[in-house]
C-alpha cells in the first residue's frame, strides 16, 4: 500500500524540526493529532506522517523517535 502526503522531519536540520513539524501538520490535509501539547524529548527527534484514502477511510501512518504525543 503506497502512502502519500508525507511529512518527514529527516529533511530538516535538527534545530528546526519542531517548528517545521508544527507548520507542516497545521497546513496538511492529513487528519493527524493535535501537536500543541506534545513534547519532543530530544533536539534530534524524528517524526514522519503519511496517509492515503482507503475506500471511505483515511489511513494515517506515524513513525517517531523521542516524541511524546498528548491527546487533545
């Protein structure tokens, strides 16, 4: 299953990853979690989101290292 609409922090330098992730998620059509209460445990955290339509559902894949997500 090929996923589209990728947001990937590996494309950004470590010092700019948090701001990149917030901006990319805010501007994305992907139905992802609210990051406003989330914490990044390491300056060099990594995160990626991707998703695709599957019938009437939107499947989202999330991979992360050193990220603590909080429920909104």
